[in-house]
C-alpha cells in the first residue's frame, strides 16, 4: 500500500569531462565515450499520493517544462509503476534550479529523482542499481543520474562503470539565457561530418574510447592535470549554432579558470577552478562580463538523488 506521506528527493546535475561522439546507430543514437561527474547543483522532486498521475513544475525555466505525460519524470513514475505492478497514482512536483535545455541533465535528474521518490513512496525495496538498470529505458543519461558520483558511460551512455575520483573538483557553470536542443546539436554534428565527406554512421566509424590520460588525471586528484584532458566533441557545432557561447567560454577562461568547456550539448558552459575561492572569483567575473544570465558554483563528485 502507498504511504500517506510525501517524499522529497534532491537530484544532482552532471558535467561531461569527456564527450566523444562516434557514429550514428540504426536506432538513432550515437556511440559515445562519456565521462560523467555529478555536481552539486540540484532540482528537488516531491512525490505525493494522489488519485491519478499529475505533474507540476515551479522555479527557473518552469514555463519551458512540459507537465503532461511526455515529461521524463512522469514517464519515470509510469515505468516504475508498470515494473512493480503498482498504479501510478502520484502527484509529482519539480522545483527547478538546473537550467532547462542546458546540457547538465536536468531532465534526467528529474526522472532519476522521480524514480527514487516513487520507489520510497511505494516502499518497493529496490536498490539503486536496479533503478539504474530500469531507467535506461527512459534516456541515455538517466542511469548515471540515478547513481551519481563519477562514471564512464559507453554505448549511448547507459553502460556505466564507476570511476575513482581522487579529489573534490570545483566548478563554475555559466547558464545561458537560451537553450539548445540535444537532438538538434547531434543532427548538426552529423551534417557537419557528411558535408566534410567524413564517416558519420556507426558502421563506418570506430567505437569511441575513454581517454586514459583523463581517467588517470581524475583519479590523481590534481585539477590542473585534469584540466588539460577535458574534451567535448560537440563544442564546435554548438558554438556555431549559438556564437555567443564562444564569448562565454572566452570570458570564463580569461577569468582564471583552468579550463572551460561546453556542458553536454549545451547551452551551459562549465569552468574548472583550482579551488573553491577561485570558483567564486570566476563566477563574479563571468557575471561582470555580461556573457551569461546567471552562474552556479558547484563541486563534485556528489552522490545521486538523496531523500530529504
């Protein structure tokens, strides 16, 4: 039987330390080598018993988030109910702090949070590993959003291996006043490869591999060494689609960041700092530059969704 209380979960964002994009697969996804790091920016997801499934959203960018059954958090509740034999009679409320269409997996975090909250509400006794395995049906980033920490994601990103992380790394995220569609960015990458007469299908391209230098740097715990290994294959196409991103990247790098990069498919950009004090300085300089709408100072790795 469902519990009568509400359950609230705090679910973290992610940054991709490496995003290597291979060829387009027959299922419409791309082969990826993804190095994920969960960071301390959060959405909050509350699940409350109800007569039927419903979803509401408040906070930053709420007007851009669907509240019907296309919402990834609503889909997560339906998937978990189907898996467990329960009825999806729950009201889900999402309090947004993470950018919408920002490349920090805000939608995936909401789905992961909904899974964890509904699992607790319905007292299903499932492990995080079981939830992560189930969540691969929802999206490529959702399994990592369930687990958090640091991980290598292969396949389309859902095949996860936890990674050693030798330090807490400090970040500043510059949030743009616009979003970028993930499918549109990947499509632009495919078009670029075709126009350059380069291979673009998975059948014609090697499977991307994780950077050994990056994995060693992550485990060693030296942010300056890690900075030299960060990479995102989608940065050039995203900045071509939104040239203002190049200005943000230049401003962040000029402010003392060890490195700057596009977060996922954008439109958020991330800047690795030497320490917490440097991160605060970079955030101030970014806001003064006028090249972003807001900033988020964060650190990682952090765990996946946490019950509040």
